[in-house]
């Protein structure tokens, strides 16, 4: 399996920069399509409450979009499966095979009359913003497709999209808030201040040119970053201040970079992204002194452990997740059941269910799947 980490790292930077540059979503969708070895992708937002949203289509025949909207949306078995299964909450990743049994799918009018005509077969998506009510279609969806005869999206692609999911959902939420304010006639400064991500504008020598409200709050706390003699420095409670120093040094050389910051007194982490800022970028006009770069620091609601996100992908029950935690740590089902004070018969039944849901045939295959998932996410399997 090829190492996707550098591509993912670069993509994360694009995702968070798209908050202030919505046109970047086209490139993000195209890069995700390529990263997942897919043929086409759509990013679509349902217009609600007269708010303006966007639609991005990568490698799509315009007729396919028109035909879907006018004729086939009512027969979309993937959408029907999403609503019936309840897999419409923010951040969830789903494949077509999780929504409808393959043989049944191949006999549907949706596949035979629509998808085959436009060379679409395999499907995976992520909900970037859930609906206002549980029974409704998600507000924002990123969907990725493979053509006829291609393999289904597997655990690798699910893990990559799961890793991107919290970043995509955070950026989408902030982008929608900013664009909605701008469309309502507000100024860019109000739009930037609406972002929940801390945005710091820096001069070439790390001097602070300005910050949005979240950024000002972060600097007041001084835990992650602080200002000393007008320059941005690592905060007082960072376990790994060298990571922030590296990001800032890369900026000085005119290079984008990102990293994960860890607080010393807890397991809380913050994501830091930095990129040079062109004079044409709309955000360059927000501050009194034109900045050289922007630094984003995102609070990790992106902080769910590897196994918890793994359980969300494969719809494990809480009891199955507890067993999986112990099994991954001990690599022995009998010992895991003893720690949980469960009978071995109960543990075997739950393990059988986990294997069925994950499509694995053995406990060793399950451990290998969790390890691959963690490696793609850049986490420890014991997180």
C-alpha cells in the first residue's frame, strides 16, 4: 500500500485554508478523488433557509447532474439507505455496500437506468454537515465514485476519509458561516471573526499582524501560543513546543506546513496549519498591516480516539467497542474477556459480530485492519 501521509498532510492544509478561500473546494474534491483512486466526486450542499451553498463536481458529465436532479433522485437507493440506516450524522463515512446489499443494488432501476449510463458503480461518502432533523437528507455531502468494473472502496479508503472527516466538517462549518455572513452584506472582518478556528496573521519575522476572536482568546490563554515582544512563540503548556517552532520556521522560508500540538497537562491536542499569504488573497486585506502568512490553530473536537472512530465506521456497539479496546491491547480474546468480567462465550459472540461487520475472517486480520487504520490516521492503536 502506498504511503499517503505526505498527500494527506498537504490536503489538510488546503482544507483549512478553504475556510477563507471557498474556491479551493474544487481542488480539495479533486485531490480527494485522486487520493482514493476514484473516478469522480461531488461536493453538494442542500440549500436551506435561503442560504447560498455550493456545488462542486469533478469529472462529471453535466447531463448526469441534470438527469439525477430531474429524474433519478427519487430512486437513489444510496440516499434511501442513508436515511433508513440513520447514517446521516456529521462526520460519518459510508460505502455503498453498507447501505444496500450488492445483488439487490445491481437489480435496481437506479443502477441500471442511471448509474450504468454514466459509468458509476462504487460509492463512498462523508457527511460534512448533518441535517437539522434526524430524518432529513444531510445538509452537506462529499461523495466519491468509481466506474463500472472497479473494486469497492475498502478499509484503506474508509480510513483515509475518516482521517479527513473532522477537518472537512470543521472547515465546511466555518466556510458556510463565513460565506453566509458575506452574502448577508457583512464585512470580511465579521466573517473571519465568526470562525471557530483560531486565525493568526503573521509578518515574515513572526510578528503578529492580527487575529480573529478565537485567535485572540487562544493568545490570552497562552497555553498553546503566546506573544513575546510582538512575536508568536510556543505557549506555556505545550508538550512539544518544537513542533510549533518548526511550523513557524517553515513559514519564514515561505513554505506551508502543519503539525499536531499536545498540551502537557492533558491528552488534548491542537492542529496547527500555516501557509504563506499572497497579496491577492482576500484575507490579506482584513488586517491593517498586510501579513506574510496565516496560521490556523484548530481545537481538536477532532479528538476522537482511533478505535472510537473505527467503531463509528463499522457500526460497532458500545459493548463491542469495549471488547475491541481490550483485545487490541492484550491481543488475546480470553484475557480481554477476563478483564471485562465477561464469559468467553459472550466475548466470542461479540468478536464474531465484529469480524462480520468489518469483513474480516480472523482475529489476526482484525488486528491488521486496526493497525492499518491507525497508521493512516497517524495514531497509536492503543490511543
